[in-house]
């Protein structure tokens, strides 16, 4: 099947399935809107799985379709073009699963991959901590093996997306007492529904609470729920972040295209498009988005199964987060004074969400300052400051 035929297949499937009770999900559930219809979006994940649209790039041996990169990109683009909702299973499918395929044991792969592929088990990411900021190597959450061989955990993770909707969390914790920095860390797979774990929602200025604080107070996980060896947690964590900059980045950009189109639609409707300065900023946003796309393609042009982050990928988070923050500001300037109050107009309300949520883009997953340090040290080989 060529790419055009595949795109048509995706579009046809979406047209016949994103209807009825799923119709309300169109263009919902993205960043800043992840609290939208969580139960129905889980059903949608199972609908996608039944249609064979989960694990497109996974090897066939692990239940995937092993599709070439071009067709994976085509799926993401057609999915968003059809209004596909934010993927509540994306952390499991695009982060956890590739990490297990690359570094997990055969037993871990058999245990966890089917639940991800079938939309039955959902995952949260346990990286950030209150005292560590954007410096993952500064974490203090501890883990240690008990007398029964099971791992115990003590500490706190924060900004944990959709932990309240997840069954599992992968946790980077310090397993070697007295270790500092990147040494002495381990990567654990931890069930969330157990004594010793409390999940507290974090209410954000959009009014929603898709993020959480997760407290571990003697929480446990089985001895074999460690990816890699004790002390190899940094290597595993970095491999996972490499997959984060994978093929789904092109899908993210399709969401950005939809948001930019909303800005254009509102500007035309309220007359803001007559302002030459607004038109220039819209044009600049479009040009910037093309730059993100071509860098995304450059990131993916070689082996996507590598566990190392390519230099091109190092700039991606800095580039898209600043672009998106500027789009949020442009959206509010297009709305004008009407943006100062909560609107009943759906397009205006969604652009207000873009503005509020995009203020966090240059902070979470590594602040601008941390990202520039990473680019300097790991991309350009400059000495650490």
C-alpha cells in the first residue's frame, strides 16, 4: 500500500468511527484539556486498538504492525486532521512500550505490552520532583529492596500527568544510599492502586487538574519490576526521553496547525485580521511551524529504534515550547479585550486555554534555561558551567 492509499484508509476509518458517542471527542483532550471525557477517551483507545491503530511502529513480534516511518507519520497527521482526540494512552504507547521493547526483559514485555496495546492499562511518568526542578539528576525519591525481595519507595513526584487515570507509573528513584547526580538511580514500574501511594490533584489556572502530586510512603513493587539493573536508571530514563522525541512529535505539530487555524478563524471573524501587525505575526507563526516540521523530519530520518537522543532532537523542546507560547500570546491579542473574561464562544474559550497552558510550556519537561544548557553541553560539546 502506498502512502496516499494509507492516508485514505486512515481518513475513512476515522470518518466512520469518530461519530455517535465519540463525536464529542473531536479536537478534545489535548494539552490543557486532558481532563475532557477521560472514561470515553479510554473507550476510544480500545476502539483504536480494535482497528489496529495502536503500536504502528512496534515490531510484529510484540503485537505491532512494524510500519515504516512514512506511514506512521501519515497516521498521526490524518488522525489529527480528522479531529482525533488527545491520546490518553500516549505515555504507555510512545514512551513506556518502546523503552520496554528496547531495554525490558522478555517477561516484562509479555506482561505489560498487551495491556498498553489493547487500551486496558494506562501509565504515568514519575520523573519531576518538588526539590529537583528541571534537574532530573537531583531527585531524592528513594527505593530499596525489602527482605521479601520487593522494592520499597519513599518520596514524592510532581506534575504527574493523568496519574489519577492510570494503573501504573514508571519511577526514577535513588537506589544507592549517598549517591548523587546521575549515579545510583534505578527505573521501577510501580502499580498505583495500593496502600502507600496517595495521588493529590494540582489545580491549574485553566481551572483543570490534569496534573498531580504522587506521594510514596512505603509503596512496593515486585522484584522484577525494574528496567535495567539497579543503578542504570539514568540510562533507561534518557532512552525513554529519546522516544519522547519520536514520531508522535509530528502529530503534536498537527495539533498546533489546528490551533493556528483557530487563531486565523477568530481574527477573520472579529476583524483583527485587518491589522497588518496581526497578519505579520500569523505569517511568522506559520513559518515557525514549518521549521518545527522540517526539524522533526530531520530528527526521524535515521534509526528511530536508537536509545540515544540525536543532536537535532536536543533543540526540539526549546523550539516548540517557545513557538507555542508565542502562539498563545498571539491568540489573546487577536481576541482582544474579550479575552479578559471567560467566554461562552467555543473557539475563544479554546484559545484562552492555549494561552494559559502555553505559559507552562517553557517550564515543564525542562525550563528554557535547562534546555539551553543541554544544547550547549550535549549538542555543542561545551564545558559544564
